[in-house]
C-alpha cells in the first residue's frame, strides 16, 4: 500500500519549488499542534465548505493552495526525532481532542493517527534520503484533512487532564483485543499502543 497510490498531492513533493522556507517575518513553528491551532483561527478558510469530507480536499487546493502550502512549509524541522514524536502526539490530539458528547470520533481523523503509525513502521526500512519527504508528505495530508474536516477545536485538556484511575497500557491492550469491538480493524488500530524505537534521519 505504500506504492499503489499517486495523486495530485505528489506534485508538491516532486517539485521542489513548492517547498519554501518561511520568510524572516513569516510564521514557522517546530510544533505541529501550534500550527494546527493557528490554522483553526485562520479566516482564509472560513466558509469554504458546508460539510466535512474527503471531497473537500481537491477544492481546498484549487481555492486556497497558497494558504495550505504556507502551513505545510511552516513546520520547522530541526530535531527530527523529537518532532516526529510531537507529530504523533498531534495525531492523537486530532482524534481525541476533537471528540465530544455531541461530536463523534472523526473517522477521517483516525486515518491521521494510523498513517502516523504506518510511517513509524516504515522509517527504519526507508532509505535515509526519503525519510524526511515521507514525514512531510504525511504532514501535508494532515493539514489538508484538518481543514477539510472544518477545523474542529483541539481541546488538549481532554487528554492532559483525563483521569486514568490506575489504568495502564496493559488495560488498553486487554480492552482492545478482548472487547466486543476486538474484531473491528478500525477500533483495534487506534487503540493498540505503539512500541519500539523511532528512526528519523535529517
């Protein structure tokens, strides 16, 4: 599955002219979450779409390509290993921090988390020269999906202030594999803990 899709998004990676470092006065950040929160407040994306969905991605680039690429290029990666870890935390926050009693877990946000895990698995076996492009490709996908899903507010307190009540990863594994939803691949892939080293070379 790493090699069977090639759509219009690849041109932004294939053509180096799309990769531009922010100007001295331009916004940049080492934190994916900070960038996402800034996207959430950017009025350039207001009123673009009436409903969430993957059908918004192509029109998004047609209407707001410059703004999307601005945020794509705003991620200043100077410490790849630490910032890849931060990107995985951002993927979790996008899924868990946008959920509420009125709002179900976003199925599209699930893909940001699972693709983050996929990249984590692939990085050790991908030649070093392709590691950063792979991470940046994921980041472009994240930016596009977040906007296409109408930029829901990311509420970090739902994660940082959640009371674990003594529950640990063993509890998560047990609930994942032995619950009524244990045979649902979408459920399992979001709940199983990710273990092992992270490899990202500059």
